């Protein structure tokens, strides 16, 4: 049961990292000089938080890889697509089109089938 929780926790923090990075780049001016761009990125709290959480996510992923077959574990990572779409809609007012919603549904069905294997 603990490992199942860790799989879902890894997916959630991976998605959280993506959402923080998205928020962080929203205030970055990518047309500025390289030095100014790197400085803007280095001191952006959302980008730094996203990178930090990605590192935690990576360490947890490495542990999970040692516990499960890759063919079982990897499809759960696609749940990040689902959570990112929902997070994009909720936090950034991004649109979930009919096709995108259909893709999300197919991902969920696929993960359920893998989980039952």
C-alpha cells in the first residue's frame, strides 16, 4: 500500500513542479540578453521551487524503479498529463477541448488497465 501511495505522490509532485515552472516563466522576458535571462531564471522563486520539486520527484522515481517493473510503473507517469491539463485549466484558465478531454479519458482508461495487470 505504501508503494502505491508513493507512485501517486510522485505523479502529483512531478505535476506540481510543472505548474510552478509554468507560473515562473510567465514573468520571464525571453527576448532579453542571455545574462539577464539567466539571472531572471536563477532568482525566480517559482522556477527554483519547480526545480527543487523535480529533484525530489527524480529521487522518488529512482526508488520506485527499484521496486517495480518499468512496464508497470511508467504508464502511471502519464497521469501527470491528466493532472497538468486539469491544473492548467484551474490555475491558468487553459482550455480543455473535446479532443484533449478525449485524450485524457483514454489515458485514464490505459492507466486503469495497467494497474489491473
